[in-house]
C-alpha cells in the first residue's frame, strides 16, 4: 500500500475522539517480526503475514519514529507532535491500521516484559509471543493446564517422546497406564482453563484430547476432541491404515519423534487458544469445516495433514450436518478426501492409459472388480465413477437390472435426485417395452429425430462421433411423454444395427432428458463410452455412462462470449436450466419421490463408514426405487 497521499480526508475519526495513535500505548511490535527499511518505505514480515508500506522519502523516517514508540513509551510524544487533523497523524493512523490488519502488533504484557515467558520456558514464551493473539493469556492457560499421557505401556518410546515435547512447551505432563488402549496408541488428555476447541467434548468443554498412533511404517495423530472422539478417530485411522502397514524392515528412528511432537503441538495449540497446526499448513486440499488428521510414513519420512471423515461422530462439532455440495468445483475438491490412498473409503478414479478422446475414460476398483466411467470430460467421468462406486458398495449384491437397485449417490441433493429419477424413468421404460409394467412410458409418443441442420450442436457432434468417427451402424429411437402443465420427458435409445449385440438387445446407450436433442446427445455419448470401453477396457465389470444430472453442478456462473451451444460448458448451462422442470415431470410420471437413505442397524462397519464419509463431504444418499427389496450389506472381508 502507499501512504504518501495521506491527508486529513483519510482520518476516519472526528476531532476529540480517540484514534489508533491515542491507543498505541497498549500495543507493541509482535516478537519475531522482521523489518526491512526500503528507500521509500518499509517491509515487515511476521509469523504468517507480511506487508509492504510505500510512500515518499519521509516514510522510513516516519516508521523510525513509530518503531521507537512501539518499543518505548507507546507514542506519548507522537500524540503531542501529530495534532488532530494533520497529514502526519493521518499517515500514522493509516500505518498503525495496516499493522493491526496484518497481525503484526500484540498487546503489551501487564507485568514486566518476559515474566510469563520465563515462567513457561524461554522457547515456549517466545513462540507464543509470535503466534498468539494474547500471549499472556496463552501462557497462563498452559501454566495451569495438566496433561495425562496414557498408554498400555507407559515406558514406550512414543510416550517418552510425547512427554519430552510437552515439557519443552512448558506443560507439565504425567504418564500413566491405560490397559484398555490398543498397543501402539498413546492418549494425551489436557484439562485446564481456556476457550473450548472447535471439537471440544460436550460433556467437558475444558477437556481436550488427541491420540497418537504408530504402526509398522506408518503413524497418525487424530484431530483434537474429547477423549471418546479421539479414541474413535484413532480406531478408524488404525483400521484404514492397516492395509498400508510396511512389511519388515527397521522402524525409522525419527517417526516416533515426528508423531509425538505433532500430537503435543496440536494439544498445546488447543489449550492455548491457537489455531490448529493443520490450519497453518495452507493446504488447499484440506476441506474447511472438516477435521484433519496427520498421517506420517517412514519411506520417505514425512507427515501430511489429510481431511478426515471418520465413521464414529461423538462431539457436537462433528455431529453437526454439513452443507450439501452445490458446484462441480466443490464436488471435485471432496473426491480426493473420499479416495485418499491412506485414509479414504473409495478407490481413486484414474485415467491411466485409457483414451481421453473422443470421450474421456477413467477406471477404479470396486470390491476387487474394475469399474470404468466415461463422459465428455475427465472431471465429469471421475465424479460419475465415485458416485457409482459408492452405490455399488452401499448396495452390493442386489439382483436385477444393472444400475437399477441400491441407494443412489450424488454430489448434493439436486444431483442425487436427478440421477435417481433418471434411473427410475429408464427402468420403467425398459419394463414397459418388455411388457413387465404398464407404466406411463408404455404410451410414449414416438418423436422423429435425424441428424439434420437445426438440431442442437452437441446432439449432432456425439451422433457424428458414434457413426462416422467410430464407424458404428446405429439408429436412434426417441419418445416423448407429456407430464401435464407443459412439462415433457424425452427418452432416447441408441440401437446398433450390426450383429453381435444380442446379449444387450442391441442397445448401446439410453438417456432420459428434458429435450429430444439432450436425450439424443447423452444417449449417443453413452454409446461412444460403451464402444470405447469395449475396445480399451474389456475386463471392466462395471460401466458408468453419463447423464444430464451432472449439469446442475457443472453449470458455470458465466460463459465466455465465444462459447456458443456447441461448447460443453454452454450446453451444460442450458441443460441445468431445464433440470428443475425435468425432475418435477419425472417425479409425476414415475410416482416416485426419492427420500434420504441410511444403512440398517445391522449394516457392516464398512457400509456405515462409507455412508458417513459421503454425508460429511456433502454428498447425498437417496433411497432405492420403491418395490425393490433392501440390499444386503457387505460381508466381512468383501472389500
């Protein structure tokens, strides 16, 4: 910022009212702040912030006077020299305001400088002075806190390392035996004054706990919470990390120290009222509002915070419902949480060597079977893969049509409802065609469709890709159903005209959309995905094809001037605008209103963990189509 233009008009106070210069005596420069004087300004660097003040040649002199006041009398002389309404006072008020905005000032200690720091240890006192909003209160909270370090073997290396780390922070710790703790886990419990942490126990707001666990080659530190919540998180992390345990080899000597010191730091920050260390990491992959666990590995030795969605929720802050995903960016940000290689619940969809043109394909593993998903873009294919993989694991073993049974998963309520209603419409249409049901699709009116000028560019594009680029001899049948009130539903079915498709009745792709062109476009795109998957991933057990349900997420806030209807973004924006009416029409035609789904009481732990993780990440799980029996849950060892 520049302050060379500072004048009376910059002062936001009125004459006679106190301003930032009048109250400067309460403040001093935060310990650890580095200052670099520039030819026409000054640059200040704090713990996690910095600011550059630039102006005329007199600004370094102005800073020198202000620095003397902050280190000395607190500005008594400056207040007298800078009269109210003067440019000098306005400039000083502006600079002081910037120091406050960037957290570079801290309140002066009430007693002699350094008393609290000395009582709590020089290193800890200096650290708190550099990072705490109110260092004196933080030091006092640590002084009065008591920490118990509990483990099945109190003489273990992890216990000793944790006690040493707490001692260096000026916290008194007592070790004790807790026979009910699993081997390799240490529980740190702090009881003392201070503000409750974001995940404090509802039964004791002043108790804060964290568990550090060490397994062969890998370890973890749970988020701060109540003792019950921390132990539940530890059990969940240990279970998910069990498949990542190293086989053989000597343990890295630095791994216990890394984990124990990280656990001590998290606990000390919670007791002192500081931000959790995971918030200081600046990692955009961490989801705001969700806790983070530290996971460390020995080869190479490293520790990394990862968003943690445990299946057992105890503390009030963890039970609180999460907001639904509303945009594609939010959904894509949560996929790495669900598919984290160490702490996730699903396999990561990966393009690998699969083709990305003309349609984008990704693959993942579900229960030991290969799943392939395709769409117009790889990000859309990844989202469809995650949703379908979750559905298969939540409702594994259902008999019937592929894709018909089981809970329906979507990135938010609108996406999930769109997927569920399209599935119901497609199934009812298939039943009507085979004579199994007399549903509304049985009386659908045929709609002639041919690739001629005037059709939507996306419908023409994907039809051309199918029949010209891939050389498939195909035909398309389109039907329309009027839902009343002006609403309509269109069903498109791409049928192959060559031999060899008897197993599927010659159907390559289907779609249920709000317009004939949308239905043809998605049906042709689905046919392209199936042709590509048959050629490049013949071993796939599950194939996921796209639908217009994703348009509600992928719709951009604004399209570029050159993005006409032939662009995918503009096409999805058009489809999203028609989505509400389509969902109303499908609900009226099928007589089905999807409801939230929960695992039954006797569901396997893996099912409950997956359902909980989806909900915490803002995904929605809706009930299966009425008339189908409840899916059996996963059996032990099926994953």
